[in-house]
């Protein structure tokens, strides 16, 4: 009985460390987009074949997989090593190894200039800083799809069911 309690406490501590405290210090905690929201993000993004997309804070990879299925070369950045492994396994299971990629690391250090489309489901307190980064790095015409959180100064072109599409002008 005591062994089970200790095991449960260790599991809870690891969960809190990898899924709450570590990610929260770097952005958002892990809260996956629902299948409906994931589909809506991919639909609103209007991905065309061979476009390069990146999901910032890609979690378990579901948005990366959805964009790769639409024809994009889809990348994701994730700081949680457990989620990176889960996402890579999901990509293998979906047969998308040549078009979907998960990078273990912070998107804050990534150069976003090579991407046509950015997707994000972060947290409100980083959106101002992220807006400055995308304005600096993205070329004119690049698109950003955000789940739930809005940018402070950018106006969305499309707003549907808590999903927002922005275009860099």
C-alpha cells in the first residue's frame, strides 16, 4: 500500500514538473487543442502543398500532423521532452516522417523567417512579445493562426469559433 502511494506521488510530481511548472516558466502549460479546433485551425490556415508551417509549442504534435496531412512541410517546436517523444511517435504512426518534424527546443530561439504559416496556442502574457518576434522575422504575406489568444496590436483577418487568422502586412 505504501509503495503505491509513493509511486503515485512520484508520478504526480513528474507530471507537475514536465506538464505544468517547466512549460509554464517558458510559455504555456500543455493543453491540447481539441480535434474540432485542430481541424478548424488547419481549415482556416488554407495550407497549400509545399508551404512550410511551424506550430509554436507543438505539444503532442496534433496540429503539426493536421498541417502535414494538408500538404505542408510541417514543423513544431516543443520544450517538453516527453511531449516531443509522443509527437514523434504519432508522426511515425501517421506515416508522415518526411513531411512532419518536431524540434526539441524553444521557439524563442528559432528563426521563423523560413515559414509561410505559424500556428500557436500559447498563453495571453506572451502574445505581445510573440507579436514583436513575428513582425520582425516573418515576410509580408505570412499567416498566423492562433487558438484562443489574440495579439495586442494585429487585427485578425478571420475570427471563427475562437480561432484567429492574421497576415503579416
